[in-house]
C-alpha cells in the first residue's frame, strides 16, 4: 500500500484588502467619474471669479487670468486633499474638492471694496499664515464657533454681499431677471449633479439672452495656453486690522472642516478622526490659499459639494477626485475658455451673485432654526450680534467719527457681527440664567449630541495635529 504523498504546496498568503477610498481605478473608468466631479465643482470658481472681476471693475484679460489662476488652484487643492503629502501632514487623503467658498469670496470683496484689492490679497496671505499657526490649538479654538455663532456669521455674510451685488443688475434689469428665471428653471427641472450647476446654466443662459438682444461683449485676445499672472493688483499690502474679517473666517473654517470631515469619512466608509484629519485638511487649505493671495483671488476652502457624486456612483476612491483636480488644472490653462467665461455681462453676473449670496443667507437661517432661539439666551445672542453686524449695512457712516482702527473693525459688518456673536455666546453661556433644559436637550454648557461632537469626543480632537 502506497504511503500518502505529503502536500508540499506553499500556503497561499492572504490578499490584503484595499479600502474603498484607496482603490486605484483604471483610466477608462476613472476619467468619466472624474469629469462628473469636475461638473459638480466648476460652477463655484467660475461664478465667484466673474463676480470678483465685475465688482472690482477688472478688465476682461485680468478677469480671464484670475479665472485661470483660480481653476489651477482648485485643481492643486484637490490633488493635495486627495493624495496628501505625508511627511508634511498636508491633505486628508479623502475625496475632497477645493473651491473658493461663497463666504470667503464675500469677505474678500468686502475688504477689497473698503481697502483696495492689494490689501485684500495681503489679507488672504495673512489669513493663510494665521491658519497654519493656530492649527496646534484646533481643539481649544473650535469650541468658540458653535452652530449659533456660525449661523449668525453666515447670515451676515449673505446680507452684506447682497448689498454689493444688487446694484450690478441696475445696468440691465431685463438681463438680470432673465438670468434669475433661467437659474430657477434649471434648478426645478434638473436632478443630481446637473442641479448643482444651476447657477452656471443661468450664467450661460443669461449670456445667450444678452447676445440675442445685442448687448456688447468685451472678449480679450491672447494665446491658446498661458500661465496666470501673479500679483494682478500690484504688491500686496498687509493691514492686520483690515484682515480681521478673514482671520475670523479662518477660525470658523476649522469648525466647518470638522463637520465636512465627518460627512466625507462616513460617505467613503472610513472612521471619522477629526483630530487627525481636520488639521491636515486645513493645512492644505492654507497652502493653497497662499497661492490664492499671490494670484489675487480669495481664500480657498475644502468643499463637500461633490459628496453627492460619491453617494450616487458608489465609487469612493480618492483617486477620482485627484483626476478631477488634473482636469481643473487643464481647464485653467486653456485660456480661450477662461476668456470666454470672463466676458459674461455685468447684469448676468449680478443676478448670479444675488442667488449665491441669498442662498448663503438662507443657509445661515437654517443653521439658526436648529438652535431653538426661544430657549435660554440663544435668541438675545443672535439678536444683538445681528444688530452689530447690520449697522454698517444700513448706516454706513455710523462709525465715521471713530479712529481708523475702530472704523476698520466695526465698519465691517461681518467681522463686527461675528466677533460680537463669539463674545456674547461665551459670556451669556457662562453668566446667563441657568434654566432647566427641555426634554431631550442638553443642559447649558454641555455639548449637543450631534455627529460632530461625538466624533470629536471619540477621536480626542483637542490633541495637537
């Protein structure tokens, strides 16, 4: 009887599973997915830059160069967040896009209108450096920006910018209302990623109406490919007081980044870790914003606008948004495209701006509606902060007799209102009447049971990055 032959085959090593967020896709599959993310994100930089160019009366060639720089920076930011730079702890390695946020653009324009565009560029550089320096204090600072403060600030940003953009429609109210109608129509009939592009469709539709009606266009000429021009407003001017609104926004962005980290992490199936990821996200924001200050645009902020695409396609790979970043860079370097977009008429831009900033104000009201303003001191905190923030809007000469530094701080509705909200929320939270909370609500001084708070508690958000 033959003895059994021993099994000499080597044991098969277990195949390491790759997390969905780290999956590398073949190019034929990656390219169309990256294009979808591009569509989700391109409306924000286009509308924001055209608004900047029109508000600051830039030439068509200057606006085209600014748009080119912004698209390139959006692409670089997406690459930083998606791929990361490990040794420098830059980028969260999550499928994020980076865009010029509406609030950041609003504050940039406010500083530019009050102090000049060179000072606005200098303020962006100051805010970017400031953000890098305060990151070790992330856990201590973010508690000063609860939803009550954030909501009040967002409302003030929206209202302050409506005042600036509304006069743009005056030169062509018919075009402006046509743009509003086209935007609303696309929002009603479109779905998914196409609905996110409603403002962009409104800009295109309004421009077509202008062309049919014989409105003059100022289309710049130039080469097919070109690099954007640095320092379009001359040497940046550094004024710390003028930069206060952007410094406040930089601090508030830490709280916003916390929520976005939880949202994105959960969408891709990764355990949220605010202590690890938020400083990495904010470092990438700051590094990209340094470039924004050089090229004359606003602070760049990481956006979760494309999360809907992740959920729709079920593809969670961060390499898809890296591909979208490459596409954004290519779009920014194709100058005929940026020159065409920069030629959009002022009333059309004004109408798009009205929608953007009215939506921002609405988002702020939505945040406040979840804070139970009838309970405790919440209502009076918001009321007083809005008083401080809206005085410069309705009474521009209110602080004319004050010293320059005081006019700079209090004359900015966003900065004054945000600072008032921070101080009032902190003071009333400690000194206000101690009331029994309604059933299901946290006691005064205790954190609300929200996903962000739970994430920070689990991950130890107070630790240094």
